[in-house]
């Protein structure tokens, strides 16, 4: 399933994605205004969004590896897209993003 939606607040966007997962739709990819979901058993997930672009592909891969090593799965975004979407995959995942500022 694909949804189109506009957000200006990462916290609201994260909560929206978490509510979809609780309904049985897990985010599989995200790009400008488009979210793709796959039907899965309903689950409680934690989503985080970071905004960052990269000069080269290796920097982007290192960034994604750092998050994965910290317990997060990169589920959306490209090295140039800006918005990077992560889902917690380990219960003890380290919080690397603070969107409260």
C-alpha cells in the first residue's frame, strides 16, 4: 500500500508511522511525500527520522551501519533525500536522534 502525506514535524510523522504499524502496516520505504507499507501482523514499533544528506555513498553507508550497530534499521531515504527513516530492531537500541529541539 502506498500513502501520500505531508508533514512539517518529525515527531508527528514518527507517531503516524507507529500508528500504521500498530494497525498492521509496516513502513518498507519512504521518499518525498510517499510512504510504502507492507501488511504485517500488528506490532508496536519505534520510528525515528533524521535529516541528513551526504557528499558520497561511502559516508551514507557508514551512517546506516552506525545506526544498525546501535539497534536501528534504515527503512527509507537516500544519500541525497535528506529525511532518513529508522525502525528500532533491538529493544536496547541506543537513541541516536533527538528531534525534541
